[in-house]
C-alpha cells in the first residue's frame, strides 16, 4: 500500500466515524430514515477503508459488499454474521431512501445503530492492526 492509498483509507475511516455520529444525532431527533442512512454509510465507508488496505476498490455499493465478503468474511477476518449485518444495513438504507411507502420506526433505527456499532468495533480493530 502506498502513501496515497493509506491516506485515502484513513480518510474513509474518518468519514465512517462522522457518519456514525450523524446517525446518532438524527436518532435523537427521531429522524429514523436519516439515522439508518447514516449508519449504513458509516459501515460502507469502513468497508471501503478496509478494502483499500488490501488494494481493492469497487464502483458500486453491492460490489463493495461483494468484495468485502471475499476479502474479509470468507477469509475469517470477520465472522460470517457480518454478512447479514452489512446486507441488513444495505437493505434498510435502500428501503429508507427509496421505499417511501413505509416510514422506518424507532425499533428499526435502534437495530441499525446496534448492528453498525458492532460492525464498526470490529472494523476499527482490524484497521488499526493494518495501518
């Protein structure tokens, strides 16, 4: 990994932290749709950062999730349930952003917070070891 890639990976992890904090703030004002969106992006930016560390990059969100499964879940660096966590956050974000028929509720947003928090705890550990 060269200096530019390292800096980009660090930037993506900072973006992850920022998105997570935004999600918490939105949750406090009962903006559940916004909170779920930010929790998803917190996980997404963290997966991008970790993939950069392995010289990988995807052009789409689903491609990012696919590469993360290959590089980190199938290798045992993250537990298998991480796949369900990331897929769940991805689907909740899609529903919140594009499925305007049902407004997410507090329980869904709280679950997104819990899932994201658990994932980010693991992601930060792996990231610190690699950087």
